[in-house]
C-alpha cells in the first residue's frame, strides 16, 4: 500500500490526476470494471512482483492494450501515454464523423442519407415552420424494424464552418419551400 501511495504522490506532483483504489473489500476485477465504467483512460496496476522489478503495468481503456513500463521517468511516460490515448480517440472519432457526414442538395438525397444514418449538411431557409415540414416529410411511413427510429430529419445546428459557399439562387432543401437558402444546416435523425 505504501508503494501505491508513493506512486500516486509522484504522479500527482508531475501534474497527473490520480485516484488510488486501495479498497480491499472488492476484487481486482470488480475495481477494474468500476473504473472502466467511469471512463478512466489508464489503469495502473502495481503488485509485489512489479515492485521487485521496479515496474508498473498500465492498461489503456481505449484499446485494452497492457503495457509494462519501468518506474524511471514514470511521469513523462504516463503523460505521453495519455496524449497518445487522446490523439488515437480523436483520430477514430474524426474518421467516423468524416465517414458519416455528407452534403445534400436534393430532397431524395437527404432522405436516403437519413436511411444510411448520416449527418447531412443541406441548404436551409432558416424558417421554423419549414424545419417542422422537413422533420414531418422526411419521417418513415412504416416501421422498418422494431425499435428503429422513424422520425424525420431534425435540424441540429448551423455549422460555423460551412461546407461551401451557397451559390446564388440556391433554394431550401424542402421541395415545397422555394425560399432562398440562408446557410447550410446540419440535419440528422435522433437515436
């Protein structure tokens, strides 16, 4: 326990936020699961064998990878590992966003994009009644599978970074609107 406290103190002094779980009334597996559910990015394991070998075991939450590292320069190694976890998670999230984001200029294109579970940037006039019509008219008429969302396209936000400049004369995405589009709006189906 004193080695755990010393490791905690070393990491805290280096600027790493640490929580030592020294409870002895729970099994290690229970504690591992408890902290994983809380979203802790790195789990540090320190046992008698690790103390003898001057090392610790670190498990990355994002990949499940188990790493054995020496205690020398532990603060820098942990900080570098935290930066790597952040970078890897961001890279995966960005790839997912890029894969599911599309720009639509036609009503059928918007509706088919919704069926493919995509986020759609579409020209929009900005009128609330028009947004309500988009939501109503893009909804599914039949339930495809039990529990699957049937609602229509919901306006999520107006992106600060527009996908492109609106061409003069661009109309709102809703076929019955006919008003000039003010900006691209992000539409999606809530799940």
